[in-house]
C-alpha cells in the first residue's frame, strides 16, 4: 500500500464514494456483487478489478477470502472513531470487515495509549475492576501482555468449542495460562499450552488480541 493515495479515474471515484456511502449508511462495506449490481457490471470480476486498482492506489485495503473484506485506509477514515468488534469466526482476523459491527465516535485523546478498536463487555465477570456489562472498552491491538494486565483474549468456548473473545486478567506461568475474572462469582479459565502438539497446524488454544486501555460507559451504538 502506498503512503499517499494516488489520483483516481472518474469511475474509481464513483466506486469509492459508493463504498463510503455503504459504510456510513449500514456500517458495512459492499460486497463485490453489490458493487457490480449498482454499477451495472456484467460480471462480478469487474468489481474486483476496480477494487484492486483502488487498493494499489492506496485508497483501501482488501482482506483475501472475506465476503466484505474492504477497509478504507486510515487517512480516509474518521480519525476520531474506532471500529467496534463483533462476532469472531474461527481463523478470522480480528479487524477484518466481517468482524466490525460499526464505528463509534470518540473524544480525541480519550485512551492512553491510543486504542485500536472497541469491544463491548458482556456480563459481570470484571465487575470488581470497574468494568460493567454493556461498557465499551478501548483495546490496543497487540499479542503480548505482562502478568496481571487486562487483555482481550481469543479462546474456545468451553461447551461449543467455537472461538470467542473474552476480557480477563492475564497470567502465564511456563505452559499454563490463567484468564482471571475480577468477580468471585466467576471461575478462572485455565489453559494448558503443553497439551497442543508442537507440530500442530491448529490455532493456539488462547491468543492475546489486545490490551485494555480504558472504557466508555453508557455508549449507544
């Protein structure tokens, strides 16, 4: 991706404007089929070719294999808004288009360090840390943390096995990870990293997606 977006043809300008309109009106980028239908392209591939050109010129990025994998470059996004992450599918990048519910306006300088995304808290497992059900927490995207820091981690659900995001305090001692709640009514999540074969191609049983950097209470999205 180039650092400074390059000029566009009139058709490319129209397509970029359509993408902006979809994001503003629905919170989601259009699919290639929707772009092809809107502009009367006879084949879906024509939409893909225009998107590739927009990506080469630095106006957006494309996530391979994602149904709505179109993301405007940071320079074209509102610098005072953050993506609100929703459901997470197995193997899906955290900030792919399919996981972002919407963008939320924030006050400049609200989070220190700056947050990369927002995550809505469900439940009261972090109540004693002052983090309540329905709060939006600011998260700095990174894959490491010190023991005792609060993180957003990706783990497999205990019953269904499906991947989910959880906000907990991180502790790791050798091959054992503990995701600890801040509420005595909840049980810590214990994960044995040694149980996974070193040669396994599967995703690790737990990954850190980001570090908690603050919260917004009473936000409506």
